[in-house]
């Protein structure tokens, strides 16, 4: 017999219908066997359907409630299809209203879809009581912080069918505990205490599941709404950390730059234009910084103009930069003074790979009238200039700038996260800092 | 296993366990009672009202590693609704009850009343008040409900006749861990059941009832 049933399972009907004794409307019963109370979707009368003969409990003649998600609408959440069978408008004594849709699937039982200030949660009745002590609760190894204490929740309006006797004005005492993404709620009346856990769900998920449009999300955030900045911030911290380490490592190791060419040039004393070519200079990496350092040990009260041109032997593509090395010193009422430097470094930030020649056009000048040991006017003295071409890590300043640039978005994200958490916690009865309006 | 013809309508009826002497004929809904003298008729069972339960006669599953098959059901009503108690026959011939209420499931097994601390026994059977706590095997249980319940209808094989209109007193206990217990009292006769909440997924049931327009889950 069982085998025969498996081959062609007889399909039981999913719904039945009753006639509202108040308005005569045909009302679908979608959770037959479970439903106890039906609030007529046409006239809002409360009906007792716990026995075959439908009884009128409270008669209403209201206009049909326009629900955002009409009764009978189906949607898939968490991989399970749910049907809206009931709806309640609830509030704290008329203030802070919210809505609860009762969802049903005959194989999965009941769930709640809760709509509060533009945010959504998916709730489930618990069959266990969370453990724990003051200030917090434990459930399935997760810790929940007390958020709302000793609230009251009343039923303002109902539509559809429910598995308990529900009516307008029903009031329960409520307490809520949260952790990011989840809320534990305790509802107690004189007879029983019930526990439920609700999970925050993205409005887009609900919109996609039930084909609705909702307004923009809540602000301040819902008590259990996870900060949208956390995921980003965690990723950013990891990426920034890796990048920072890489930059520091590059500055430390690759920064010990490689010398590509070195040459000592003689500076003509007559101040004529001179030119020298260093090369070949082979650059292997796709792009690299190239530094050219000129050092004139005998420079005193004079300067050397420098023009560097890096020329790719293959393409004749040229990179240009200018520099000057100048150094002055003297003596005045404050004593000895000096300014400038006997060395100067020119940087090509990013040079593509290739074989290059460095053309150095230079011109030495001296401060006429100055007297020193290495005076260029001394015919016996031949001033020299040492040119060193190096490649490697970015200069320290560039590394520091990179670190700051990496840090800025992380800091920005952290500030936004802190603002979100402060706004979220500000709603709590256990907010760490109380606002001025003590009530 | 005993298969006989229904003394009322002649349809074949099977009694699978000597500990389940009662059976409702699938054909004519006669309440049959098996005894040493044969199979007699003890009345007529009422028709079950329509519900959308996913369980049916022949649903199979596993509870704590033991295979069972659903072979009977009693539908009960209290002041605020109705629920199903599905009779599950296990491979070793023992039986348990798969309760189905408000979309939740619970599996309980009958347990001898004298296994409970005598100090609490009287409380459970005579003086149960909602909200009171009772220690059961060292676990604190709260009395969640204590009231009269009414048998609406039954089907399949059963350990008792379950006539429609039968009224008994039922006391429900819950713990924080999902454990639950139930005391059923009919005059001087008291039965005690102990168990816990279960999910359909954990029972991995097969041969569930097909419900129009809904996709039955497949539990691997």
C-alpha cells in the first residue's frame, strides 16, 4: 500500500475556504488544522475557526486593509517557499508601530516576516529557552546583549489566519537581546512565555522574494542590523595591511637600490656647455624608478646645471629632467653659514624596460670672488662630478605617501562604522551613554 | 502481524503489534478491538477534519537512529485549537508519539510513572498549576499547560480506542533545553510521556503527504 502511494501520491488540497458570517465573503484557510483565528480580509471581523462551525468572535465593518504583501502571496526566503497567511500591525501602546507577516509552509511550519521602519527581519519561534545571566544571553554558542527591556507590544490590527486566539488589543511584555544580524525576543503574558529569534534580512532580498518595493532602510539602524561597513572594513584592513607590508618590504629590500652606471665627469672651468653619455643602462622590470645622483665634492659658492635625458636605444624615446647642484657658504655677524648641497638627485618615477643611454648635459658655474681651497679659478684644479645611476625602490617619501593613501579609506570606513554603531546603540535601553532627554 | 477481514465491512485490516490492540478500519471507520477471542467492533470513529499536515499513514523516518513508520493518529482539541498525535511504530515493536502542533513537531515515548521521583508524581497527577516547576531526572521542567482535552477523531492502529468525544486531562511540561513531557489523566488512569521537540529535517521522513501546490522537501 505504501509503495503504491509512493508511485502516485494522492495530492491533498492545500487550502479550504469558509464564508465570513459577518460580511459573507469567501475567506481562504491556508493552514487548515492549525488555524484557530481568522480575521476576515474584507471586513476585519474576528472569526473562530477551531471547530467546523465558524463562530463570529468580534464583528467589524472596516475597509479592506491594503497590505504591502497581500495574503496568499508566496516568496522564497532561505531556500524555502513561504506563503503569507496572516498580518498584524503592532505597536508599543500606539507608538513605534511595526508589522508582522505570518508565513506558512505545510512542511516547514510558521515563520515571521517583520517590517520595522523600513527594515526587515525573518523570525522563528524557539523550542528552547536561551541561557545566560545578567546583561546577556547565550544561544547556540552565540552571545546576545540586552537591548530593550520591559517593553509592551500590543496588537493594533489583524488580517488573515493565526494558530492562536489573536485579537486587537492583546498585549504582551517584551524584552529583546541582540547580536549583529540577530535578535532574541521574549514575549510574556500572564499565561506563557515565548521566545523567538529573528534574523535581519536585506530589503532587496525581501523585495526580490515577494515582488514588492520598500522605502529606504531605517535610520537609526534596527537593533540587530549588522553594520554594512564591517565586511568592507575587514577586507580593507586585510588589503591595507598586506599593501603596507609590501611597501615597507619594498622600501627596505628593493629600496637598497641597484647601481646601473657610474661615471666621473670633469667640469670645465670656463663655464662652457658640456655633454657626456653613460650607458648602456639596462632596465629589466616592466617599469621602474630611476635615480641619477650628481655629486660635486669640490663645489663651493658655485653651481652646476644638469640636464638628464634617458634615451631608449631601440625606440629613441626620451625622458628628460633638469637639476642643479648648488652650494654657498660664507661668514656674517651670526658666524659661518652655508646653504645648498654638493649633491643632487633627479628621479625618473617610472621608466619602461629597455636599454638606455643617459645623456648628461651640464655646465659648471662659480661664484666669482669667492675664495676657497678648491677654487675653480685655480688653473691647477680640475673639478670633478660623480654621476651615479640607480634603480630600485621608491624613495622613502613615496612609500610614506603610499602608506597614508592606503590608510585614509580604512580610517574613513572605521569612522562610518563607529557612527553606525553609535546610532544603533543609541536606541537601546542599555545605551552606554545616555542622552540629555532622560525619561 | 495479524490480517483479518473487518467484521463490519469485510475489508482486510492488519494488526501489526500485540501492544496495539485497536484499529480503525480504513474502509468503514469501524473501531476494531483485537482480543484472544478475535476481532470485535467497539464503535464507529469520526471522520478526520481536513488539515494540511505533511505526515500521513505510512510516513517513515528515523528518530535517534531508530527507524519508524507512522501507523496511527489521534486528533485532539483543546479550547484554543487542535493538534495531531501520530503513532510511530519502531523496528523493535515499541511505539512513540509524533506530536504536531502549531507547525512544530515533538517526539514522546510513554514512560512508567513510577520512574518519576514520588515527590513530584503527586504534583503532576493531582496538583498541576501552570507556571509551577517540577524536577524530572534532575532537569527543571515548567508546567506550561494543564487542562481538559477532547478527542475529535482517530485513524489507523492505536494502543487505545480513542472514541470521538473522549475527554481527558492533559498537563504539558517544558524545559529550556527543548525537552517536553506530558501527563494524561482519565479518571484514575494516568499515562506519562517524555520526549523533546524535533524537526522534520532531523527525522529525515520519506513518504510524506503530497500537498497541492507545495514542493515536498527531500531529506538526504
